[in-house]
């Protein structure tokens, strides 16, 4: 029992009962139930009993009363022929069912009287009812008085359906909805024969079902429809006449109105000569239809023509890709499957159009089949760990070559070497000076013809922007003549470096001042100019300010002025960022208003607690609903990935036909190769998440996997670019494995599909699903996102080798860095318990030490890597 003494209304309860278990049956009984919810007394008949055995569950005198509302259960939950469950209502308020109906995005109000019976006949469910609902309302729209009479006809094994909704007004009563006919549950081909009529039906009742796409739905409809066929192959024919209909398309933020007849035919829904009006008085004509195969495999064929129409009216908050007001004239043709729409537009913008395309974005337009911009600031603000300082003084040229294309901005602080054309080795030896050789102009030139380079490179090193007199000899393929020239030729849009030697303190100061201004929204040229001025003020006559040179368009800004980049305090490590998402499952501080809203589901919860069966049944239903929705989303993602896979394979075939050659995959003995295909086809809103997921996986694979990611860009984009260039020879290295990404980002927990395909065989290795936590940066979830993927790759493509030599507890293996071996990696000798840990890695061999003393080693033993993160 309990008593909420601090509430203004009476909220208290006293429940008691028992549960008895016997060898063949379980018994539940609530002996006493008196529960007050906001002054309303809820009780359960003390003669109630619930019995559960292997045959099912029986209800006896399960009568629930709350105020003037009463609902009763009697009979058995149907499982086999002869089973019957009867539910009776006496002045029951339909809002008591809100807990359930809100799951399907609708609410019901009204007072229901009558009974409902659920039977099993010939192993099929049969429903009959005799119900009257007064003051019926759906989604707050008043409909009227409803009568639902369903009766079983044993002679032809059918259910007679008679449903009417009548609304009374000042001028009399009128029928709003009428559904009459017959349902044959045992006829698999002709189950329905129903006539559906409606008159002055307010269509706002259906808005919650389409809330993701439209809002402010108003208007009335009348029509006549005929439903025949079966549940598997329904046939709906007739018409619906829409009057004074208006709606707001959320994505475009435009409101349209129309009045027109929509015709339903066996295989299509047509809307010829439809005229829609915008809020400015402009109009467009719409002709076409939605084709379907029994409401599956839908396809559109629609033509829209206008001399002037408001196409969109958005703000940046609503759509960061583009926003403003668009007035257009021309023609649009929409065709194709609804999951793969084709748009053929011939439009002209008109006076009054004001469209803003934010230019603080990183991906090149050529990366896509249509214009999509991905903002630098989106990445920098929401994914802090995408800024990844590499503080290792022993970084190698190979590491830079592998990683430089994974970033939009690259900053190098160190030493550079400058070589002129008169030097013995030539200007191509200029480069960044590293502990294990130089990252040279020649290295950059080799990367120029592959995937996208960073947008901006800051080389804060002596003479990193220096150039000398250069004599071009006209030789095809002649190399670059300096770091700046090499980076720009490779595709870098902006490059900052120094022309002569400069001291550490002013160089650090310049970088700080420059980045502060660049991130505040200044153009690149203005940021360099003001940083130079700051050096002049600080260091006086020293000419260090003049050493810094910008190559690239000085007018470009990578950040908009209204978006301030959040800087990390100096005391915080830039390598380690943390964030937390806090929340509560339930709020127990219940006030009167909250209790009024909760009265229905509190009653249900209390009953479920003491009835036991309610818990089992409720959990089963909710889990089944959740599982079904999850399965539907997974099937959708797999379908999109299959299409993506087929398109990629078709592009590869087209490319090989052009060149007449077939590219080779990486040798099996070397490092494994993988390419990613990512570009969501479900929704434009998913593309940002999908790109971030791709970057996160790439980062984790570079760190923990021996698979070499061939390209940073989506592999199908690389193939399209090569097809467009029509090369005479194909130098593209083909990956052994394709990783296709799909993201569903409409739920609280976005779902990611990672589809692994063996390129040589075309076999799907695995479809892996991972959920993301909403609100937590994707980059912070990269380990959880990639763990199963990396394990699957290692399981399917195991790294194995042979013991070549043995010295004491150490063994030399025939695999090394080229095959992806890393220091600290562990191997197990096949069919033994011997485990070795790698201590030294060479290019083609490595040395591993036995972990436990006393373990015998033999030459020729086969070893296999042990997966770990």
C-alpha cells in the first residue's frame, strides 16, 4: 500500500493477493484492490481468478472498475479451435488505451459500450463485436457516434461487418464513415468484399501518421471505395474527393493547398489535372500516378508544370546544406521506384529567389552525382576527436603517405629541406625532414592522381614555401618544383608556408594568431594578413612576418562568422576528449498534472504487477513490436547495400571494358587491401552520419587492423572518375574486400550496417549491425562500432605464418611489416597452447617470444594471429 500525502488530489492504494504454483497449474488472484488515482477509485472484482497451464490462460470475473468505467474479461486466450475470449465494456473511456495507441501515433477519445469476442474457428481467428462509441474522436478531431457490429455467419464461414460513424450538428445528423460488407477469413484469394463510404471527413485525423513528412494538414474528404481481394493481394478501387486541402511539407517549409479528385484503380492511384497553390497565390499543375503491385513495389510517374511556384522557404537551422527562398518556373518529372527516385528537372529560378549555399564545406562537388556539401565546421564542432594531433617525433614518411588523405586540414610543425633545380638531386627532393627520411615533393607527386587531398595544408617549417628560378623542359610527367607547387598540383586548395628560416617562438605565435582568425570566420587571405600584422606589433623590425606566404584563393572562408570554434583549454590534452550524456529513465516527482496524464498507464502497470500474466503478455507484445521494426529497418539497409554493391560491380565492369585490362588485387602474402563504399541512399540526412561513420572506421582500422584502406573516398566515386577520364591503362589496385556502409538515422539509436563482400568471389562475408548512441560523437564510439568488424575480418582472413628459425625462447616468423604484423601482436601455434608475442618487426620477417617458460617450439610450425583490440 502507499499514500502520496503531498498531492492535492487523493492518490493512494491498497493491494493484496496471492500467487499459487502447483505441478500443472499456476493461480493468480487479487483479493483486495482499492487504488485512488487523482480522486478516482479503481477496483478489481474480489472474485477474480487467473489460471495458467500448458493449454493457455483462463480469466474469471476479471472486472476492472474506475469511476463510471468498467471493463471485463472472461474466457480463455484463444490458441486452438473452441477457445474464446470475451471483452465487455460499460461506459469505458477510450483514453484509457492511450498507452497502447500512442505507439502507433494516434489517440482515441470517447465512451465505449458493448462487447468484443475473439474466437478460434477452424484454426483461424474470428472476431465479432457489438459496440457503440459515443463522442468518438481520433487525434483530437471529433468524428461522431460510432457503431461497430460484426457477426459470424457459420453457413458461408464469413464475418458480416457493419460500421457507421454519424455526426450530429445544428442542421441534423449525417453519416461520416460507413464500412459495410463481408470478410471471409478462410478464403485466401477473395477475403474482402467491403464498401467504404465517407462524407465530410476531416483529413487532419491522419496527420500523426505522416508527421515526419507533413504537418498542418487540413481539409475534408468524401468518397467511395471498394475493397476486394485478400490481405496479401488487396484491391482498392474508387475515388476520394479532397476539398480545401492544405498541408505543409516539412523539409521544404512550404505550404500548398488544393481541391481535387484522386482515383484508385487496381494497380495505381492517379491524380490527373491536380492544381496546387502556394501561399503567394502561384500555382502548378500536377498529372500522374503512383503505381503499385497490391500496394507493394510502388513507383511514381508524376509531371509537375508551373510558370511560378514557391519551391522552398527554409532557414539554415532547418537545412544546413542550402536554405532561403526559391521561386521557380518549368517542369519536373518524378519517376521510378519510391526507394530509388529519378528526378528530371528543367527549372528556371525567378525574381525573388534568394538561396544561400554555405561554402564552409570540405568535400569536392565532383565527389557526388549531385551537389552535396559537408561542412568542415560540422566535423570540427560535433566530432571533436576528428582533430587528431600526431605528436610522435618518430613519424615516418610512410605513415604520412597513409594518413594525410584522412583529414581536411593538415598542420606540420618541424623542419623542412629545400632543394633547387640546380641542386644535384633536383627540386623533387624538397620536403619535410623526418627521423626516417623525408616526405618529399616526389611523394606528393605520386599521390596527385589518386583520391582527394586535404583542403588546407599549413607547413610551419623553414623554407617550406620557397621556390627558385625554374626552367620547364617540356618533359611529360615532369615533377613539381617545390612543396607548395606539389601540394597545389595534388589538389590542396590552400597552402601556407615560409620563404626563409624563422625562429620557433614567432612561428608558434603566427600559427596561433592565424588559426584563431581563420576559425572565427575570416577569409584565408585576411587571416594571414592580420596574423602578419600581429607579428609586426609583437616583434617590431624583425621581418619574420614577411616569411609566411599563402597559396590559394584568399577570398575563401572555411568557417562562417556566426559559428565560433570551441577551443580546448591548454591544460586539456588535445588527444583525449570526453563527453557524457545524462538522463533519467523515470521522473518520480509526480505533481497533479503529471498524475492526471498518467492515470491510465499507472492502472495498467499496477494490474500487470499483481497479475503476472500482464507482465508476460505486455513484454511479449512490446518486444515483438520492437523486434519487427528492427527487422524492417535491417531489411531496408540490406536492400540498399545490395543495390550499392551491384552499382559498384557494374562500374568496375564498365571500367575494365574501357581499358581492356583487369586490375590485380594485393598479393596474398602482403598486407590485405580494403575499399569502402559509403553514400546513404535512404535519406540526405543520413549522409553526414554515414561519412562520420566511415571516417571513424578508417581511423580504427589504421590503428588496429592489418588491412590497408586503398582510398579515403568512396570506391564507387573513384571508379566513376576513372570511367570519365577513360584511361588507356588501368593502374588501379583492386581491393580484396569491399566494405559497404548504410546508416538509418531516424531513430533514437541510429543503426549502422557494415556489409563485407569478398571481391574475388562476390560472396557476402557478413552483414554486421551496430547501434550508435544519439548525442554522443561518432568518433567517440569508433571502438564499439568497429570491434565486431575487425574480428570478422581477422576470422575470415586470418594472418598466419611459419616458424623459420628458433633461438631459445624466440622464434623467427616468415611474415613482417609488409603483411601487417605489429609489435606486441600475439600468435598461437596451430593445434597447441603455445602463444608468442612479437618483439621485433622487419619488412618480411618478425621475431616473437614465447609467453610461458617450458613451451617447446619447432621449425615449420604454422602460427595464426590472435585477434585483440
